[in-house]
């Protein structure tokens, strides 16, 4: 199985070596920044679900709010898992490319 940390390190090494025409840095938000923001939002959604569940266990939260928070966390987790699988599949496909 491919280790995501090794994949990220390999990407960073390759990105640092790329120079030449067409390889200049572009203005705007980078792909890494977009992924970082999505990860932070996902963690926030999961944390909110945990907080709502804790409040429900002591009777301080509405059941509808708890169900909605848990459902949002479930959808977020499924999305993160799907994106992770796609990234790893793409990395494996790149590794299979002939040089």
C-alpha cells in the first residue's frame, strides 16, 4: 500500500526540481492551499458533530440538530475518503508510467 506521506514528499521533491518555460509560479490560490482549506473545513464539520453528540448525551441539544450534524459529518467523511482514494489511485498510476 502507498503511504500518503511518502507520496506527498515525492510530489514536493518533484515540484521543487521543475524549472523552465511554463513552470513559473502562478498568481492565485495554489492546489495545496485549496486542499488545506478543505481539510480544515472537514475537521471543523467532524468536530461540530462530536460537540453536538456530547451535548445530546447530557440533554442540552435538540435531536434534529444532532441528527443533522452527524449526517453532515458522515457525508464529509465519505467525501474525504473518496478524494483520498482518487489521489492515491492517481499517484499509483503515475508510478506505473514508463520513463
